C-alpha cells in the first residue's frame, strides 16, 4: 500500500494555533457512511444528541508533562545550545530523550538545563549523556532523582507543542492549561490525546443526563505520534511503542456496556489503539498493562470500537491511515476536503469529527 494514497493538501491557515473557547464550541463533522448527507456539520456541545443512552465513551486520562528542556552543553570551553524532549523514564534519574542538534552530543557530555529566565529553586538541573543512538535519541542521567527531579522538570520544562504549532509561536503559560484534557491524571505523555481537549464540565453533565457513560483508560502518547510516514510503502514504517493500561474494572465496564447493547466510542486514536490492543477477536476487552505498537491501516478489522471521536490529522500520518481504515480512505479524503472548504480548524487545537465505520462490527 503506497504512502502517497494518504496525502492531501492543507492550507497553512487551517492549522489551529489556539483551541476554541469554550472548548466544546469547536466544530464537529459527523461522517456517516450510506447516509445522505454523508457529512453533517455540527458543534461538539451537540454530542449528547448524537449519541444514545447506554453508549460508552472511552477517554484517555494521561497527563502531558512539560517534557521539552532547553540547555547548554559546554565542551572545551565552547557552549552549544541543546533542546531535549523527554520520551520515557527508565529509572529514578534516567530518561530517554530526543535531542537537537544530536550531532553536537556524545556520550559523557554534560548538559545544564534551565539557562533561561525561569530559575530552578533547587539550583541548576544538570544531566550526563550516557548513551546516544543513531536517530537523535539519547539517554540522560540527571543529578536529581525521583520526586525532586519531577519538580525540577515541572519548573524548567516547556509544554511540548506539536511542530506545526511550535514552528509558528512559542509555548506560554496558557498552553499549560490548554494542552491538557479535563481527564488528565497520570503523568507520562509528551503529546495530548487531543480529542479529549474538547470536553468541558457542562458537556460531561449533558452526556450523563443523556445516559452516556465514561470509561477511563491510560495510554502515554509519545513524540512519534506527530511523525509522517517517510517510507514509500506503508509496510516499511516502524510504529513507535507507547505504554498503556486498562484496569480490570474498566475492562468489565466496557464489556458490560456492549453486552447491554451500548456502543463503544473511543475519544481519540490513542484510546482506540489501546482498546484494539486489548481486545480479543470477538471484541471482548481484557485488562492490559504493556506497550503497544499496533499499526492500523485499511483492511484492519476493528474489534472493539463502534464509532470514533477524533481531531483532523496530518497527511501521510499513521493517524490519517487509522481513520481511513475506520471510515474508508476515499470517504475520509472527501471529509477532509469538506472540512477545509467549510472552515474547520485542523490538528491538536482544532475541531473534531465523529466517525462511524464503513463496515460496522
């Protein structure tokens, strides 16, 4: 399957740099196969009227950490500015990270983070480069560990905005609120599960009044979520792995909702990927606590999801491939053309779509 099948043109002014205010005022494009009209222009706050009593929304309660650190590496008296994006904690004082410019680093280098205007109350945040990979990945060993290191990262780190926003403006304090969902609880993501950004307390109350329930799962979103597929053929792409958890009580809640005739609707591609990773061939969701690198492309048979609430995704990305698998490639291309023509806002801070499958489970 050729990667360019999932390419499309997007005007740069369609990329949202800030979320809608209030969050549930974002546009919602409903995509329903075999109905006329195929596309229905709504607003997120109308979601309760689009669902049925007994339906279950599955949200991702991961929390974004301020994972982007700016520092200085000094070697032989020559300073070089370094940016590191933390990816995965591997010990009390160790993190895997992506570094820019990685070519200026080598094992044994010392980096001092926090040289900007904000000052860590604990002093400088120093780290040693223990290992360096071929693709810019490094292992950092910090001088602090545990909770003290967490506090230092929180004080000095920047919210890791997606490249398509970060290239247009700097992050600020508002992003610390905006780039976090209402459900955020378990720290570990370097990107927000953006479909969850649309929820407000008022929307949750309206959903509850409509008989729609919420289940919470955790998938820590990695930086690879923003990467386009660079191979000519989709089969040559290596999917990034992300850690996820579905507790036994939540799995039972999901299975009970389905047994009663309710639809299971993941909020975002992260929740959907986790559900599909934990589902048996007949659609039963099992407890799960592991990494998943599931790569969903057209031809995949969905086992756990009956609909999907998601934002609009990058061309040539694994996420656009996923929604194409769910609702049909040509249909999703038409949906995106409709969205562009009708002023929808794209990507993390943009508007949403509610997708129903091309082939129901």
